[in-house]
C-alpha cells in the first residue's frame, strides 16, 4: 500500500519545485467559449464594485492542454485551470507578515454550499449551490460532479492518483444522492480529505463534453485538449497558441464576479522580453523574472516588486548512504558549519525566512527544534573529531546549471566547510545528468527547492522521507519514520497528529540530520504600481480572482 501511495502521489508532485515551465509553440489554434447566460441570484455575493477593466499578464509558455485530467508537470496549465474550472472547495485566506496567503487550515466552500463529513471522516457529503450555470447555459448539478470524477478514474492520472491518498479508489465510491448532493465514501477516515479535495474536486460541463465524445474517445479528451467548458472565476474566450489566451470574468462566480472583466495572458518565453513589456506598460504583471531583474525593477517608480512569504523551502540533502555522510555525527558537524544568517543576507538579500526544521514554516506541527543547529565552527570540529575525521575529508555538492541562487549557496558552504577541514567540490549538473545521478544515487550532497501542495506532515513524509519515497534525495530510511507515516494515515485527531509531528522533528530529524534546511525565500513578483490584492497560493497556482486595480 505504501509503495502504491508513493507512486500515485508522484503523478501530481514531480514538478513542485518549478514555478513555470517553458513549452514549445505549436500551430495557431483558437478556442472560444460562450458568455454566461444566467445569474444565480442570491448565491452571488459581490464584494468589489464592478468595473470595465483589463488585466494583462506575461507568462513564459502556453498551457500544454486545457484538459485538467491529462496535464502533469505543467504549472502554467494547472494555474490556468484553477481559474477557469469550477472547484467545489478552496483555501481561505490569512495574513502572514502583513501579506495575504492561503490558509490551509481553513477550507471553504466555493461552488459547494457545504462539504462535510457525517461519520468522523469516512463519508463526506457535498451539497452543490443551486442555480450555478456553465457558459453553455447548462446548470451545474450532481451529475456533472459524478461524470467528472468517473472521467478522472477512467483517466487514471492526476485525480485518481491523489484520491488514493484518502481511500477513494473506485468510481462506485462516489454516488449521486439527489440533483445537488453527492456522497463520497472513503475506505477509511483521513485527515487529508479536505486538502486533497481542494486539488481534485473540480468539475466539467458534462453535457457539453458529451457532445464531443466519440466511440473511440468516450471522454472527449481530444476536444478538451484545445477547448474548455470553463465555468470557473473566469471563462476562456480565445486562445492563439504561442501568442495570447483571453479570459473573461464569470458573472455567476459564487464568491462574486472578479474585479477584472478581461484577463489577457501573453505568451512570452524570454524573461528579458517579459521585463521590457512590464517596463513599457504593455503588461500589468510579468511572471518568472530573474532575481537580478527583480532587483533592478525595484528602483522603477511605476512598478513594484511584491515580497510574500512562501511555502517553498531551500535545503541541502545529505546522502545518508554515502561515506562518510553515513555517520550522523558528520552530518551534524556539517549542520554546525552552515552560515545560516549569511545565506539569508547574502543569497537572498534578507528576503527569506530562516527555517529550523525539515518541516516548513506555516505547516501545522512545525517545531523549531527539528533542526537545532546554529553556525558554530568549534562544535563542528568537535563532532568531526568524535567521528574520527578530525583530519577532514573531501566530498561534493551538486547544483543545477545556470542557477545563481544555488551557486551562491555552494560557494558560501565551500568556504565555511574548508575552515573545519572539509574540502567541498562543486559539481554543476544539467537537468538530464541530475536526474540520472539521482537515480543512481551518486550525489553525496545536493541543493533542492520545493513547495508541497498539501501542507501537512503526513504528506511531506510520504513523498520525501519514508523509505524509497520519490523525493527522498537523501536516500534516508528510518523504521520509526515509516511507522509514523503509517500512523498519521490512520489518525484524524489533531492533537495526536501534532504529537507525532513533534516526535519526528525533535527526536528523529534533529538527531539524524538527513537534510539541512536553509531558508524559505519569499515569493517575488513584479507588477505595475496600481495592481493590488495578490494572494500567495500554497500550491504555486495563482488565483486571479483576488486581483484588482488600486
């Protein structure tokens, strides 16, 4: 079961560390979606005064597909999908360091009227808001939810993978109760149900999709690749591949029509061009600029670069199977030789948060005792002596090609480790070589950055720290960690879960040191001065509905 769980999680999380992916341009294709035809009356609660305005943004690539069931490793597409499809539930919003971010402890109904358990976590009842329509004019009902999840199980891709985490393995476990009510019956209760459903509980216009199904393509996959049934906060109006994708605000969006009537997503592969377009005023927001560009733009009075606390963590993975790193005293010594505050100031210019555990800041259960190490070269030397390596040793650290951030970290670390007798060779690897070396487990030390889509210790353990986990770059294996992961899968009581999270950090990670957490760099985004309302998503998938013009 554990092995199967790891494999299915992998389908969704392979690219969690990537902000945006470049895609190749195809031939020109246009898709259109009709404007909404009805309004759900009392179900709409507009909080902003409607204005006629256009938001123009520059992104690095076309979405690979408009079909959410068949997209992986493509955060441009997945971010778009979050904005154009109805999601029954999503995260609320909280404030951290004065910035708005997703509150993963508060899952709120959106297209749902409610989503609640009736038996402490095994059976969940979804009640859909009545009167919500797709752009086609078809009403969103329980039939759309059921058809959409049947399609997901048939695809055996994204949703089917994450649903197994919470014990949803067969389409028969999802049943229509009445026109607006759907029941989900899991194999067992799970504390992750609401968080997983934020990812998986999106809906297609089943009547519209069925019109484009064929005997050879019963789920209309070919049509859905280039066409969206829409119905989210925004609807797709047109898509000129390699050029522009146009969205219009959904008049019947349950949380209120978004501020911007129109969003124009310009496809601009080159970061330098995206920067120039922002400076000229051709776009309001430019995604995925270099750190140098962002620094330069801070001096432009017409622009601003926002800095928002992020869930993304940068850390150094230590291969616990590689000598002499297989000795935890050696790993502890290296942890004491890391200049943590210097990393924050020199590498990130102070624009990052110090993290003291392999568990990220803002994750429920985080303990600063999970990594109780501070910069102390004398302590590092003492531990090396105790390990029988007082004379030092040589090892290597792998970093990614053209990654300035990792290069700066590596140079700092190389300098400090030399002071305690450790000679660190810096290996610069291209992506293909990195993947190959990871598979062969021939990387003693490596720098990694990632953000977890599910803000929970159980989820983190399953993909990073259990034996053989896909993102277990340290090749770490601890029987108690595997036991705790299994216990968390069967535990829904919050206090019991937090006790297990505390144990794994303070009693295991603090001693074993399979990784050295360095920082959680803030998310930076450049935009025109009058754009407001950015809310940082935990899953890195931007939500355009929050944005407005000041």
